[in-house]
C-alpha cells in the first residue's frame, strides 16, 4: 500500500493565492486561450495534489539527462533538489560510476524548470531509489557510445550529437562498483562552508527592491480595511493591496519594514480553538477510517486473550523550524516570470505560480539554489507567489525573506495526532490481536510488520485546527511512537524481555537483523535502556537509547545506537550523516518541541519560546550501517527519525517505572533545560511537580483534586 502521498495535506489545498485578472488581462488571455488552459491546469493540480503532474513521465533520451561537451566536461540534469541531504554528491557518483568519468568532470544541474526534466519533487525518500537508477541508466548508455580507454584519452568531438535519441543502458552490478559505495568529498562542500554559495536570501539582481507582507494577527482572518496613507508617503515605497493580500515594496529591507509597520489594518477572524483542548478536538472525525487493513476478528481474539492492554498516545503539532526561512526573488519581463526560491518542488511551485497569476507554465521559470533545511516543510510556494505579486506591482525585481515569526506562524506544521491502540497476547507472549486507530497524524508506517493474526488498522481524517503538512517521516514518527511504546508495554505485561518480545513476534528477517545489530553494538541488557524498531519506504531501522535521571532534573539522553538498513549503501558517510541528523532532529520532537496556540494565534513563534535541540542535548551517537549489496538502494531521508522517540520513552520507563505516552515526553523542558519543579526521578522516590501541586509519588493532585496524575490537566 502506498502511504506517503495521501497525507501530504499541503499539496491538496492548491496555491496560497488566486489573484483575479484585470479586464485588460482577461480579454488578452481569451485571445490566446490562456484562461482555459489555466483552469484546466488548476483542475489537474487539485486532482493530482497541488500541481504534481502525476501522469507526466520522465524522458527516455539520454540528451535530456546528460550533455558531454567537446572537452569531456559532463553536465547531468535532474529535477531533484539539494536541501542538505547531499543528493548532489550521490547523484554525481551515480553518473561517474556508469560513465567512467571522474566526479570532477561532472556538473549536476538540479531543480531548474527551464533546464531539467520534470520531477514531482524531492520528498518521500525517492531521490535514491528513483533518480540514481535513472541517471545510471543514462550514463551507462552513453558509455557504450564512447571508445574504450581512459576518460582523458577519449576524443569527444562528436559524442554530443550521437547522444540524441539514445535510450537507457545496462547498469553495473553492485559487486563492480568503484565510485558508488564510497564516501567522496561533498560536491560544492567548500562553497557551503566558506560562504561562497548563494542561498535564496543571498540572491541579488539588478534594480532589485525589497518586500514585506502584511500578516493577520490570527488564522482565517479577512482584511476589512487598510489605511496605507503613511506608508505611501515614504520615499520609494509602493503599497500593494489585492483582496486579502497586502504588502509593501521599498528600496531597502529597513525601509520595507518601516513601511509595513506604518500600515493600519483591521481584520475580522472567527473564534478558534486552543492547544489546551487539542486532543479532544482531534477525535471529532470527518468520516470513516481508511488507509489501513483488517484481518481476522479482533473482538473475538480480545475476548479469548490471556492478557490485553488498551492505551492512548498523543503527538503535538511541531514546526519545521528551519535555519533558513522561506525566501524568494521574483523578476518579470513582460508576461514572463523568473523566480529563485528554496523549494523541494520547483515544478510544483511553477504550477502554483501559473494558477495564481493565470499564465501558462511555459512563461515561468523556477530556479532552486541549493537550499538548507527542507524537512518536508518547503513543498509549497507562498514566498514565491508573494514576491511575484509585489514585483508585478513594483515593476522591478523584488526579494522577499520571511521573518522567523512568519516562518513559525504561516508555514504548515507536522500534524498533531491521537492514537488509540489495543493489543492482546497469549500465554506464550505472542500477539493475538492488534487494533490501531490514528486520528489526524496520517497513514505513513501505520501498518505493522509484527506477526499478528487478528488486526484492524485505521486512519481517521479530522477537521484539524492548524494547517498541516509534510514533515520528515510524515506520520511515521507518530505511528512508530505509539506502536513501539505499546509493544514495550505488552512485553512488560507478559513478563518477556523487550527485545525478546519483539523477536518472538517477528518473521521479517530484515527487521530482526537491524534489531539485533543495534542491540549487539549497544550491549543490550538491564539498565536505563530502551529499544524500538521499524520499517518504512523500503528501509529498516532500530534504535537503542540510554537515559540518565537525576533528582530535580529532566531525564537526559546520554547514548544512542542506531542500526539502519536501506539495501546497498550508496555513500556510507552520507548515510551516517543522515542517521545522525535524524537522531538530533528527532530529539526535539521526542522531548520538548510543541506548538502552543489559542484562538487562531501561535503563542510561541520564536526560538526563545520554542526549543530545538542544543549542543548540550546531543548524546553520544553511534550508527551501524547494515549494507545489503544484494538489494537495490532505498532512500534514507525520513525513516531514520522514526524510532528515536519510542526508544527514549521506553528507556525512561526502564529508569523510572513511569510510562510517558505523549510527545513531547518532557513538555516542561520547552524553553529551559531544567525548569522549576521536579521531573521524573528514579523509581521508588517521590516525584513532585511543585509548579502545579501534583504529588506524583502518591498519584494525586491537590490543585485539581484528581485521584490519578494521568488524568490531571497538569
């Protein structure tokens, strides 16, 4: 079952803006058929999920993917983009492997809608399994047209012409790899660390101005009135108002900020909900469950079970919090538009621009400079559309860079979720029933690989309070958290050691292999240890975590060992980096990241109130790569993040005897590393929460008069 597409909610809503045509533009477009084409494109975009052009196939001719000039310089083309995952290097390796050219002779052109073949986008861990074979086949076919011998000795004077019309060739077997499977230096890495590389926010074009957008104080607000007289009186300032869209353009960033501050706007927003009632709100479903599976009879198995357990797990909204906020530079030349922007979907953004401005896609070029911090959060083109709208009114190129507060507020969030799980086991510690209901988080990795004869797994779509979208691993993190925590609870219920319980209920040899690899390297045994394993997008992961608990301080993760298997390893160093980065990023969502909101307003839109992992939070990390050269390579951008949170939660239980079933596990540590009041202390000691009056050692709360701390609003 394909699970990653349906939950990319950000692609289902269409573009952020749809600017009406003026009368002159309307009649002009009728003459060329643009309106009809635009409406058809919009319908197709809605059908395919935000302009993905799902039916468009990749070109077969080598010339679409490779160009070799008369000096032997090679240019390769891909619609994939570089957002920090080092895909530029691995894709260059793929071409070098099959073509026999040195990597230094190859330049990889990525994510330019005018120069590269169409691509749906850089998401879903698809770059490695899809694009590496594509480029390898093209390079292999090109190699057959070259004379034998060393690359430097080849006569390239006629090779470019002979590439036209030639299709794919046969790839080398894994055993013959000499470039793939190694760890060369990162392509363009020196430019990144020396500051020579230009990100979108660094781009400058002649005559460029600077823009800012007027934002509402709350979500779903409508602009009632706008007094722009003070801003219009400022030198060089242009004020743009188009329906609910308003912004300013000025000669400098400071002048643009001053002009924005001078706007006096009145907004009207409907009453909205709060993060305090989030999880009860998420149970208000829109329709029947979907996206899962059902086998056997769960109810019958539950009734006959020796032991059974029912628990609820929750996951908060979190932000992508990229180091590089959204940015775009837009330039019009007549009815032609060029935009530089940091996006994971250049062709998707081109479709959004075409729909927003009612012009054909052929009139739009989107260029994506290698960009930092994607994490699934840069699929949509809001900044590109906003910059283009400002530039259209100003008559000059405009740069727009979102502020940190804008990034925290107006980007989409990883969906929050409520997950209800029921499990049953027999007297031999084997699963007999499994029921899993996910409200809102999504379907990624929702199905279990554990061997259970009776199961029912469903996803329930919800009318959620905040705009939701892709995040590294999608719902895989939430679903693994609930599943692997529940597996640990079932192991405790049956008295079976956690690793043994998992092995006892698995038939999948690849899953068992990563669990064993992580446990062996970790030195698995009794202690403040937790383990979790999983599978998604063709790869397997297992994580062991150790925590340290000291009185009056939050638990601290001090050691993580993660085993990862994604078929044949393309670039070992790159794969380790992906895993290490996922572990560090995953610490935030596991321990303290959480978006707080009330009545349509984000309450913690700055790093001062929203804590991401810091240097002092990073544990000792060891990555074990399980290299399966007998299997094709799979991607590794998402799956490595999925099992960290349950491993930590299970380690906290081993250290304290207390189960934590909500992410973040330590919400009180959002801003400070050791806030006032005590956290968990070793099992058997009194647990006090002085801030709220909860006496966790006695499981009662004096302030809220609850008999159980589990039910206390504290």
